């Protein structure tokens, strides 16, 4: 799929905004972890599979991660900067403390970090890889939301049904009723001939969009 064409999928991936009869459950916060990039990659867009105009894509199961940033009443939060970061298919983050000792294993074609500014319906979209295990951790994608340049919220997105979820410390630290809010089903993309996946992950914040 062409680098600049994958955004056309957004109309298929995003759910239609609607009125909510009651307050939504807020997404649980989680630790930022040790490997938020200490030096940002040359490319920080929402396509983590290719860096700038490189013709060599990252290795991994192509996944379209999409969702909306909402307040607790279900109102969309526009102009929020959504950031994601994760390890590559070999379990290497782009943070120098992780990538330097593992430089021979690192996938240099994987961007490892991306940004997206939400639109009028609070939507965001990334093209990345299905997360893989990291030593001591179940597969996950870190997600941060910034408003007016300030990092307001950090959490993590997990694969629903992943066996390692049962032994993951940060995930088990979330009470059972709220834990499911961090789980996303990674489903086959309809019509894809190369096994691409889609995953939906809405983030509900305890703020009012008018204040931002």
C-alpha cells in the first residue's frame, strides 16, 4: 500500500460519533515506561513502517491502529496530539539505552514512534506493526495524548486474548473491570491480501474539550 494512501482507510476504521446516555468509563492511566524516545527519529509521522521516503519497509505484521480521543461525556477532543511508541519485531525500542546495546538486532526501517493530530471527530490513525513481546512484558503499544503541547495522559494498548497478559505486571496492576478498556482486538483487515490487521483503541479523558 502506498505511503500516502493508507489514510483513505480512515472512513472504514473510525466509528460514527454519537450521543452517549451516560458518562463513559475513563481509560486507565499507565506508566510511560523507560523507553519514550530520548531522541526523536528523523520521521515522526503516523506511518511507522517507513522512514521518510525509504523503499524498505519495517518487518512485522502490518496493523492499522485507529480510534478517537473523547471526554467522559463522549465528546470528541480535536487538535489533540496522539503519540505512540513501541519496540520493533525484534523487541528493540529506538531509545538509545535499548537500541545501542542491541544495534545488531534493531530494525532500522522501523520508525518506532509516531504522531497524529486529531480532527473534528477526535479521530487518529497509525500504520504500524502488531506489537510483539518485550523481555518481561506482554505485547503492547504505548499511547500518549498531548493538549497544547502538554502531555496530559499516558496509557498502553494490549492485544485482547494474548496469553502473556495474564502475567504482565503493569496490566495486572489495573483492576479487572477497568483492565478490559486497555485491550483491543487485532482483526484481519477485510480485503487485505497480505494479512494486514486493524485494531481500535478509543481513549476517554476526564476533561472537557472546550477547555482546550
